[in-house]
């Protein structure tokens, strides 16, 4: 495996995957070490899936680079008892990052509860993490809500509510050359799952570089140098697995059937094939008129799984490979960055 989890505590899903993995992949010796803090703020239902998604993506992208990762959490994100126990076992409190220098960070989003992000209970802590990352990382990736929160914090750019959830897999045209997009095709596809957006006009007015554009979904990838760090923003989720959107769609249907949301969720864009769309249309005809949670037992999940394709994985790996190489190159021109904790290879 190219990924090493720091601190001696490894989530079970990754430890099981990593048993017996070779220390050197494809006969290549390691070219260097990149240390990463993964600040995982995802809600309880998605927390462990998000760990697995980022671990798998980093491991696949790393190849001959050793990536040392440490999990961190914000104490102000509301959590249930089971997830609190998971955090105690496998995460460090984000306060321990204060004063630490590290090669890179990944900061995930979470499910917003407030219209104004500044009203979220974790806002002050998250803003402090952004300030730390500007000074103490070579580069930081910000995903979905974390991207929206960062541009609001540093440049006052407000997110804009959408008429419906931006949900599915969308095509993006590369709009300019950048080290992060080297080796990518001109057209790439990436998943989206959000109710809000930041507009490219507002971003460019404040010095951000938009690296792609979609006629259906706006900008996905944009960057800006902040302090000592290259901030890399994704409005979407290149880390998603092939089944992630299916799980989210089923979750949204369940909320409708439990009458926790007023409208039946729209079908994910560009995700299911024609046969899958027909299956889901038939299910909607039964479920929508008389919402009851028991109806979910007839959701055709097993019939849909075989048709799902991860059409964005290659592009996601290329971007993250470029990101790791960028940090390795920056590291070579500056003083060495110490690992945050003793590393245990799994």
C-alpha cells in the first residue's frame, strides 16, 4: 500500500483492506513522503464511507509516493454516541493541528443546518482551521461545503441557493492549464451533491482561477494561492465511489417517505442507464402518491448496482496524483516537514 495511517489506530475497513499489501508497488521504490491531515466533517451516516473513499483515492493516486495520513475532527459538529466512540478511537481533535506544519490537508464538508454558514455551531473552529492551513500547509483541498465556507471566510463570497439539488454526474470542460489538470482529457465528469453554489463570476472577481466549467453545473474545480498554501476547491466530490450517489438517492427517498422533506427527490443526472431510470420511474409511481417508509423495502437497489459505472475515477486519480507531486516538489524546495505522529504501516 502507498497509504500509511499515522498514530497506530486504523479504522477497521482500511485495516482489513490493507492486510498483506506490498510495501513497494509495481516494483517502484518510494520517491518521497507526503504528510496529510484529513479533517473529516461529514455527517454520521457518511463519516466512515468518506474515510474509505479518501483513503482509496489517495492510495491509488500515490503510486510511488508514500502518503502518511492522520484523521482529525471538529468537536462542534453534532454527533451520535456511536460516531463519538469512533472519533475517540481513530481521530485526533483538530486543536492539535495548531502550530503544526504539514505538507497538505483535506477538509471535507458536512450537511448544512443554517442558511448562513456563519451561524453553524462549528463556524469559528472551522475558520480557524482555514487560517492555520494558509500558513502551515503547502496545499489544502476543500470539498463541497468546506469550499463554500472557505471562500466566505476569506473573501466574503456568499453561496447561492439552487432551485433543486445539483445531483448526479456532470461533464466539465477544462478552461485553462494548471499543474493540477496536467494529463486530464479536455472533457471530464465529476459527481455533484449540493443545494448551493458559488458562481464563477464572483470567484474570478476575487482572484480565483476556475479550471473547469459545465453548462449544467457551473464550476467544479478552482484554485487560489492563500498565504503559503495553494488552496484547491471542489464544489463536487471526485472521491465518491461508484455506489455513493445511489446511497444518497435512497437516503433522500427515505426522507420523503418519512415525510421529512416535502418533495420527491429528482433522479441523479447522468448516473443511471436507461434501464435503471425506468426502474426508478416505476418505483416513484408507487411511492410518491402514498409516502410510507415501508415502501422502501421494494426499492430496486440490487437490480441497479451492476449497471453503475465510476466514470470519474481516472480523472480523480490524475488530479490527486498531480496534487501529491505538487506538494512533494514544494517540500523539496523548503525545510522538511515532520510527520504529525509516529507512523504505523497497515
